[in-house]
C-alpha cells in the first residue's frame, strides 16, 4: 500500500494503518477521518490544578508525589490541567501527566469508547 499524503499527523497515520490492517479502503482526505478535539476545544484549565501540574516537576520528590496525589484525588476536575501538562517542556511533568491520564476516569462524551473485549 502506498500512502501519498506527505503531511499527516501521527493520529491520522495511525488511523490509516488501522484501516489498512482491517482491510478497509484508505484515502488521505481529511473528510474521511474522524474529527479530533483541538487545543482550542479543550475545557478551560483551573489555575489551582495548573499549579499542581507545574509541581509535578518540582526539585523535591515529596513535592512531586504530593502534587500527583492531589491531582489524582481531584479526578475528573483535574483532567484538563493534566491534558495541558502533556505539552510541558519538562520531561518529568509530561511523564507524570501521562501516568495520571491512564488512571483518571474517562467519562466525558468526547472520550474514546470503552473496549468491550
């Protein structure tokens, strides 16, 4: 299979690969792919949670752990700040945000469907 689109995002590339493996027709038109939420459609980030996300990169491990625990206990309310933290320049913040996203609840209408398997 030859893909002739030179400028596609990683998500679109993954969708094309999944479609190809499933034996479905693939093309590179933007109309054939599902719309993904953009940064402009993300919910507003609460400054208190944004501060906690910044503390995920603190110098002291105990401060990082306290911030992570506070974000986890906030649950769904902290999710916009944790999502925004995935764009942080500090690798420690990005890594901890990724771990938090795996554990936070996914229950919004825009969330991917649960796998019934």
